C-alpha cells in the first residue's frame, strides 16, 4: 500500500489515507506527505525571493559600472520614483480585489 496526500477543503491540513492501487511520486520524492504544503510553498517563495534579490544586486552593480556615478545617480532616482508609484498602485489593486471579491461572493 502507498500513501496519497490530499488537502482538506475546510482546513489546510494534510490528510493521509491509504490507497491500494494509487502511487504518488513527485519531484520532491515519493513521500511528499512528510512536507506540509505551507512549508513547501514558503520554501519556494523564499528561494524565489532570494534569487530575485541576488539578481537585483548583480544588475545594480553592473549598471553602476557601466553608467558611472552621475548617470547611475539619475538612474537610481528614477528607479526610486518608480518604486514609490508601484507601492501606491499595489494598494489600489489590493483594495479593488478585496471589494470585488466581497461583491462577487454576494456579501
């Protein structure tokens, strides 16, 4: 008999059940029930965020070398302005998604 993982619809706990004919094997190995989904997803997010940060660091080092101090200062200022605008637009996106979600749910 082999183990099969399922996620309960009402909670995010992993439910294990025995199945005689179903065998599960994934890229994480044959026993994926040992790793909770929240931990696995958190690890993937952490790895992706770390990779993005490392690539961002390399990009800014290369741009600083290629542009020189004056041009890199202007570039850095434009990137800072872009970050400020992206924070405000992400707030608007979050509020719209929240309101629309409640409206579509009928509450």
